[in-house]
């Protein structure tokens, strides 16, 4: 499957480059590729600073963390796409880097992340303590242990 996606990517990029080369000419098409990388470098820098400012605002409690995290992921993805050679990837990267269009993509990214987190949580067994509604018995703790979550030997908690 990854090989098929890569082949489709290469075919799409070549077709786009040939189409733009026939429409504008070979030299302008190559200059467009170079300009896309340069624009990507500038946009990644400015939008990266903007996302870090959002993270600072989250730390101060002024902004919801979901927005900053989604914007950070979209800016990182857009930045990677801008540096991958090709017209189609540069166009998609530009779409993810610009704030007005990123605003449109953010709900899709949040839904994708929610599905991935749900799938991850379903794959991981719960290793915490479950207290059912049973009878409570008063007592004194003599030894207390915790599970390190790795299935290794349990260790005593010494600071009681």
C-alpha cells in the first residue's frame, strides 16, 4: 500500500509539472518549484512563531489547547509538504500554512486525531485500579506497592 501511494504521488507530481511546464514553459516551472520552497521557508518561520505564541497563551490559560495543538500539527505538516519537491505538495503545504485555510482544515484534523486516539486507547488495556461498589473495610496499610505498568516486579512505596 505505501508503495502504491508513493507511485501515485510521483505520477501526480510529474503530471502537474508537465502541465505547468507546457502552460508557462520549462524555466518558469522550475522557478515556480524554487519559489515554492522559498515561500515555504518564510511561511514556516512566521507561522511557527505564531503557533509557539499560541502555546504560550495556552500555558497562561487564555486559549484552549486543542486549537494550538491542531494548528501546530497543521503547520508542521504544511512545512514538511512545502519542502518536499513538487507543485502539488507545495500547494497543499501552502493551504495548510495559511491561517484562513488552516481554519477550514482544523475540524478535519481534530476529527482525524480523535479517531486515532480512540483507536490507540482501544488497543491499550486499562492497567489502573478499578473500585467497584463493594463493601468498605477499615484498616491500616502495612505495605503499599505500585505496578510500574510494564509487567515487571512490583516495588514498595517507601515514603508513607
